[in-house]
């Protein structure tokens, strides 16, 4: 697919597993956004930029798009971990996401520790890759400056 892919929507409640079990909270995109805007995007892990409206700052993110085989989800979900320590939850807030690149396919895991290790590696890949000038420029895109 042609990158960047811009998507936005209010952050919805998931199953409450990302943060609590893994120490890696993921802000879930609404079902219709995943079904419509991301319907032709292969499942897997991506990185890019994300912004929570109200906060405004454009921050690095890793996104999982898929079925989460470890948790045996029934529905495809789009979940964004923003690489930043927030003081509070931001359910219901509008989130804007620019998907810039595919990292890897979705995997299944024998244990949670292996899943967490992979996500931590994805985060490092994202932080290094996002330093590229062509990616940094996207932070200045009109998409992120509309109020
Ligand atoms: P849920 O299953 O409801 O998505 P999570 O355990 O994945 O629950 O936690 C996600 C929520 O945590 C987000 O909706 C957001 O409000 C909050 N949150 C706090 N910090 C972050 C972060 N760095 N990235 C994404 N979400 C975060
Ligand atoms: Mg989540």
C-alpha cells in the first residue's frame, strides 16, 4: 500500500489486556476505522506517528493490526502503542495516526514474555527508523495541524 496511510478516530475500549498484562498499553482505533480505512492493509506490525488531540504532540508509535493470535480475538483490531509515558488514559479522545512502514507479520507466542520481547524490539526499530528525514517531515503534514 502507498505510505503514509493516515487514519483517525476516537480511542475506544479494548479488552484491557495491552496495558495491564504487558505493560504496553495500546490505544484502540474504532472498529469502523479498522474495517474501512485499513481493510486492504495486511495484518502485522507497523510504525509511524500518532497524535492525541488535546495533547497535540506528534509522537512515535508502533501499531498492531490483526487478530492477536495469542489472545484469540474474534475481530480484527488496530491498536496503537504511543512511545511515550502518559500520566492519564485518553479514552474517547481523537487520535490521528500516520502509518509509515510495515515491520513484520503477526506472530503467535507460547508465552507472554516472548510477545513482550518482540514488541520491545519493534519499539527500538521504530525509534531508529523514524529518525529518517523523510519520516520526520511527515510530522509537519497538514493532517497533524488541523484543529
Ligand atoms: P484497552 O484494551 O482498553 O485498549 P489497554 O490496556 O491496551 O486497554 O490500554 C489502552 C489505553 O491506555 C489507551 O486507550 C489509552 O487511554 C491509555 N494509554 C496510556 N498510555 C498509552 C500509550 N503510551 N499508548 C497508548 N495508549 C496509552
Ligand atoms: Mg489496547
